[in-house]
C-alpha cells in the first residue's frame, strides 16, 4: 500500500520510519522530496566537492556526477520505498541513475548518480529537491532484511562510498563533453574556411574581371596601332593597281 502524507507522518511518529533532516515542505501527498546533500563527485575532480561551501555545482553536457541526499533514512521491516526523478530536472535533461527500490531495514543516506543528457550545462544547488521517494507499507514484515553492500558504512556516515567515487572519477564518458567542444570548434573552423573561400572567390572574380578589361584595352590599343599601317598598305596597294592600269600592264 502506498503511504499518504498522513501515513508517513504517523510512521515517523511511531518509529517505523526515520527521516533525519526531515522538512515539512518536502512532504508531498504520497511521497517525500529528497534534497541534494553536501558531497558531489564529478568526473573531472579528484575528490568530492562540498556543496555546503560552494552552494552550487555545474554539470556540463554529457557529464556524470554522484550525489548524496541531505536526508538519512531508516526503514522498518514493514516499509519499502521507490525512488523517482523530479520533473523539474527531467525536463532539463537530467537523468537519474539509481536503483528503483529501497529495501526494508535500509539505513543510511541515498547515493544518486545523475547524467546530463542535454546539450547545455545544468546547475544543481545545495539542498535543492533532486528526487522523490514513495513509501510503501508491506502486508507483513520481511523475512529477508536488507543486506549491506560495500560502502554501506560510508553511506550511514554521510560519505560517498570510495568505490563509487573512484568509478565516477575514472569514468571515460567525458569524451561526450570533449566531443561537444570539438564539434563547436569544428563549426567555427568550417565557418572561417567558408569565409576565406568566399574571399578567395571574390578576389579571383575581381582579378578575372581586371584581366578581361586589360585584354580588351590592349586589343583596342593594338587595333589603333595597326590601323595606320593597314591604311598605308591599303593606299600603296591601290596606287600600284592604278599605276598598272594606266600603264596597260
């Protein structure tokens, strides 16, 4: 059964559900909005950032990050939960990468991986709602409680598990960001080449026009230079013909 806001409050009051750093305005009709906690591990950083100090982090296009919730949870053996993304970030292109279910008897903060699938950077602020948790009351207590995994102790203490941090730090998906930058640089280069080619074409057209005008001018000069010779040759030929006719030859 999905728990309503009244059910969640009652479970907290009864001790079946513990939400440390609980905030009333984060409680929704049938869920609770978790906020961004202090540590954030980016791919390009060697160690986690402290959002309590920086207040915001910028996630570049194609970049992954590992976050932690501000809230710390402790579920009884009769309560489970589901994790979902916030519409605000989903519309911006932020993809939440997390397991769907929080098992009964889980205790600790939630580690959340996020990925910026948009072509623009996304800013994430400290204590900003990042995901929503829907609680479910089971029909009976579980017989197999939650089994801690490597790094669970760190999550209980409010630290990102070292194994997860190392994975995200060394993740080679940064090529997506680099690719975007390279494509933008390539676009600038192509644009510059297009401008240069246009300039070269205009210069060739100007030079061609200039050569054509020069040839036409030289042709006229050549014609006018030969005209007297032609006239002289023509007069001489006519005079020779007249002389020949008159002499009877």
